[in-house]
C-alpha cells in the first residue's frame, strides 16, 4: 500500500497549492483504484499485480497529474482568489471591530459621573478628573477643542482655561471662566488674586461678579466665624464673628458696595456650558449623554461660596459700624440687601445657586431686622421681615414637598435616576422613567456585545496559536477547509443571529425579561441573560464549525478524534437550561438594596455553568497539543475557526451594534426627565431650578410693586 500512497501523491502533485482539493481528489482516486484492484484480485492476480494493472489503467503519473491540475485549475484559482480576498478584507475588518469593542467609555464615564456628582456644587472640585472616551468618528476643530478643554499643551487646568481667554480676549464668557478657574484653585500663594481680578474685570466693567469675587477673597483673610458648642446637636449651628484685619474688611466692603451699584452680575457659567454642549452635539447614546452630564457636573462654582460669605458678613459689618456710631454708613450697607439678593438670584443658573440665594434670604431675615431696630427704623424692620419671608417661600415650600413625598418608585428607575432624582422633590411614574431605564439596558447590551466580540477575537488568537503549533510540529502544510456559503450562513444564522433574535423577542416581554424594573432591581436576571449570550454565541459557532470540520475531514480521509462523552454533553445542556431559566423566569423583583434569594441561587447556577465550560475548554487545550496523529484535523479546525469567528465578529459589530445604537438613540430622545438639557446637570434639575428662580423673581416683583 506504500506504492499506492506514493502513486496517489504523484497523481495529485499538481494540486499541492490547495490541500483541500488535493485531499478531495486523492480520496476519489483512491476509491477508484481500490475498486480496480478488487476486480483484478477477483480474477486471480496477486495484490502487487493487481496494483500494477490498476495503475496502468490510469496512465502515466505525469499525464494524470497534468490532467487533474488542468481540470481543477479554475476551481483552484477561484478558491485562491476567495482566500486572498477574505484575508485582505477580514483581517482589517476584525481589527476595526476590535477597536470598536474596546470602547469602554460607558464604564469610565459612569465612574467619572459618580465622582462628579459627589463633588457637584463644591466650589473646589477635583479638576484633574477627565472624561475618557473612544470615538473613531468624532472630530473637533482646533478652536472647538480649545473651547471644550482648553489648551491641553499647558501643564495645569488654570493655564489651560486661561489659554481660551488669551485666544479670545474680548469674550466676556472666557474671561469670567478664567477668573472662576483662578478662584476655584486659589491655593497658589504666589498669585495676586485681587490684581488679576481687577485686570480681567476691565473687560466687563458693568459686571458685579468681579467685585464680589474680590470682596470674598478679602473677607476670607479679614475675618471668620468660629462655631460655638451646641448642647443639642439638632439645633441650628451658632457662630461667633471675629475680625482678623479691619483694614482688609473695610476694603472688602467697599468692593461689595461697588458691586451692588453695578448693572448686573453674571458668571457666565451656564453660557459656557451651552457653548460646550453645542460643540459636542446632540447626544445620541447614553455614553455621550453621560459625558455631557459629567461636563455639567464638573462646572466650577466658587463664586457661590463668595456670595454666601458676603451675605453672612455684610450684616456683621453694619453692626460694627452701628457700634462705632456710623449709623448712616451702616444704613447705606443694610439698604443694599435687595440689590445684592437680586444679583445673586440672577446668577443662580444651577440648583445649588438657587439654594445659596435662599440661604442668603434666611440670613437677611435673621440679621437685618434687629439692625434696623437698632437704627430706630422699626417699620423698615417689619418690612424687611415680610420681604425676606416672601423671598424664602419658593425654596421652603419645595423642601417641604420634597420631605412629604416619595419622589420616585426606586425599583422602576435606572441607576442614574436613583442617584440624582430623589433630591429634586418631584414625583415620577414608571412610564416616565422607562426611556432612561431602557437606555441603560441597551448600554449594558452593547457592553455585552463588545465582550462577545472580544471573546471571539481571543478565540481567533487561540486558533492562530494552535495552527502555528501544529504547523511547526507536523512539518507539513496545514489543511484549510473552506465551508460552502450555505454552511457559513448556517453557522452564523444558528450561532449568532438566532440567539440574538430570540433574546430580543424575549426582552420585549417584560414579564420574562424584567425590563419593567430597573437594572439594579433586575440585576440577577439581567446578568443571567447576558451570561447566556456570552456563552451561547461563541459555543454554538464553535460547535457548528467543529461539526463541519469533522464531517469534511472524514470525507477526505483525515483521522478525527472520538466524540465527547454523553455525560459532558448532558451536563452542559443542563447547565444552559438552568441559566436560561435564571435569565427568563418570571420571578418577583427585589428592592435595589436586597436581591431575592431565588435570583441569587439561579445566578450561582449560571456561574457554575461557566466554570464547567471553562474546565471543558481546559480539557480541549490539553488534547489539542498532545495527540500528533490528529494534527491535520486540529490544524484544519483551527484555521476554519478563525474564519467563522471572524465572520461572527463582523455580524455582531456591523449588524447588531447599529441596531443597538439606533434603539439607544431613540430612548435618549424619548426621555423627558434626565436627558436633553443644555442648561443644567439634568433636564428635570433645570426645570426645578427655573421654577424656583421664577418663584423668587415673582416675589421680587411683588416687593417692588408695593
């Protein structure tokens, strides 16, 4: 039989450039030769004679080889071109898909958002925090990049923001942004803040902001308030006013007086945010919306601290003047409270700004009437008491309503509403919260899709390692099996499309998917769903590819390993069934603080299944690199898996990713609570801020009309 094998090798020598066709033709020739040998042997010839006679019927080995090469040249050329085309397209396509799948901006933005939320309203937030994002298609002009982030070539945040004003020196918004950045990072002891404020303030001479900022800095060095001990910790804190430098305090109050006599007070923080959000464009994904929210949450507001300090110290300064017998001067300062209050309220574009305005009204209500009484102006004292009470009503009623109402059904809301909405004093229904809730689910689905891509890409890399191993160990060219189009469609259809479509259909049935609840309350079930997809898609693609390779290798006469045992198959199927039950069983939802025991048990079952599959992969690895007689089969399997896994990555990234992007954009547009605000941190917070601010404005109008 050695001569038979040698002859078959000679006959198919012209087909060596395509090992699969060579094996296919060789198998067919071998079958014909064995039939002819059997016929000659039946006529009484020996095995050697029968082989010689059978070979003579085929003719000269050279003629046979040339004839087979000519007959299959078109087929070989077509397959060679297809392999070349597939390699030229698949490799860069998979690399691009890998970059897209590495987009982890959602998790980075979520972490950055959480940090920013905890710092929102802090005059000195952590400005080193950056929003990291990967987007192949987003591009800003150099000017837009400068306005968004400042000059990133500069070392510090302050220098980066100053560069914007230096580029546009006549722009009042960028001038104020630079000064606010300077005040917000006032740990620079070498900087003459007052001189810098005066220099920049010349560009906006009618703006009281610069006077108030200067007054606030001077007051910080001139005096302070020392907390007094309290017997009842629930009682309102009491302070003792102390003067450290009277000259500085006089200078601060003169700055304050100059400010209240100016036309307006505007820090332009909301205007700058609007500009930056317009540059970023409409948010069409939760990630981009989070980036915009992080941008809003990271806005520096140190001026609010200055406003509050001025509101506390001005009555104390008037009291000092009264004690010194300077009653007319004291009255002059006391009579400025309305103008100062109006300035602060006009600059209250954020909820925390409105709360600072309300705090100043409370300070005035407590401290101003007694001072007017000291001046013998009892009627004015009563009027001030009434007016400050009127100005305090909008915020006080809002706080009382917030305490009395459960503002949202926590189990029906997503992560962001649970973090941000309870403090706003609004009631929300499950239907109102649905778009944001669904957007969070889609974001997690996109992350899962990226993880599946990465698993498949990792599988491609493992397949490359296996192929190279057997290529060098066997010393022969590896067999590359090219599945026919129908087989490829079957693998992709059953391995990728069907699981995704079934999941999508089941996710629309809220009783099964649990999507009528937030992702926190529905966490165990959702994790099980995503784990099911993570396991099923690569496993089915690998299983169907392995079946095709095994069947084809047997057709070609390539030795294949024995099939896995029934116990292993039953354990995997059972585990998948348990995980599927965990993913779509209509269980009752738990609160965000506590998962149901049933959900935890089912989730543990899914984790056990994952461990079983990992162990099974470990067994495959042990076999893949040990039994040499199956080298052709392992090499063919590895090279074919590379092809099917690459195609699966393309289907997931080019078909299902755009569908998820479209759904996410639709949910973002439908949301009426969280998203779509170019004026505040969230849309509903902007609504609350405008209502409170308008309420205070209406109270001011009533006061003027009297």
